[in-house]
C-alpha cells in the first residue's frame, strides 16, 4: 500500500509542477511518519523515501537508531526547549522555530554538539489561536534576531495552513508565505536563505506546490489514516 501511495503522491507532485511550470526536482517530499511504527517507515524506505518528518523528539530518539543512517530526519512539530538537546545531532532541519528563545537554545546545543543547524521560521499565516508560529508582522524581526546567532542557519519558512475541505481555500495563505519569503530575501540579511518553503500537507500539497512550496509534508497520503494501533496509541 505504501509503495503505491508514494507513487501516487509523486505523480501528483509532477502534475502540480507541470501546471505551475516548475521542475519536480525542486520539490522535496517529506513522509510524515509521526505515530507510525518502524516497519511502516521501513516499507516507505524500501519504496525510495529518505526524508521523514516527526512531531515529537521522543519518536526521533526511538526511531533514529532503528532505521538506516542515510535517512534525513525533519523535526516538524512544536519543539520544547528542554527537548532540543535530544534531536540536535539527529535531524537535518528543524521546521518549527517560532521564538528567539527556542532559537537561542538550538544555537547553544548546536555549539555543544559541534554541529551547524539548519532551521525554518514557522509562521502562523492564518493567525489561528490553536497553532504555533510567529505572526506575519513579527516574522521579519524574528528572522533578523535569529540570524545573529551562531551555529544556526535560516533556510526559509514553514507554515501549517488551516484544515479545509477545499484546498483552494488555502491558496491565498500559501501565496502570502511565498510573498513574505521574497520580502525577507530582498532584505539581504546575513545568514538568511529563503530557498525553502515548507508548506502543504496531504489535503492541499498540490495547491501549495503551485504557489511555490519546495517541501511538502505528507502523512495520511502515504501511510493511511492514523489508528489506535499506531506508535503512541491514539495520539
């Protein structure tokens, strides 16, 4: 099932890129494996997946030693400062940096582990109270502050758009993130790259790609619906 689902998602990525006049190689598919047991990740790995996204530090700690070393792990969920030390030397990209205090902890732990950490600044573009992320208005200031820290490198922006029945309803939000990234890029801030736009999930990733996404985070579309037999019960 996973192999077939992956093929379908890759085909949809190709179609969305074709519609937008983009090269499919510009888009990285992150298999969102949160709550999924190791055998399901192994199946996705055998089908070609190398980019996996997790929401919790504990799952990365558990799965990291159990799976091949050439996997790129992405921290896509809200990261508490006291958990940074557990993932800093295991992940390739932290998507969910939404405060200077979190960035300072990442910088500090990166120095201790002697690594350079790539991050994305999370923007709550729809200003939903239930979501983490900085506001659009505060994003530029936060980027400027984080950019001054050592051992941490801003590569772009991430957003979690609202859950909608019709993916077209999120098109404007994706467009706003793209515009914000261009605004930031034009400021030529040292230590800031805006080459990554992490946006779009199972329900709306094709629209996100049409609006410029370079990373899409797909879980259900690859692994199927979550169920009570999953990794953390019914989490």
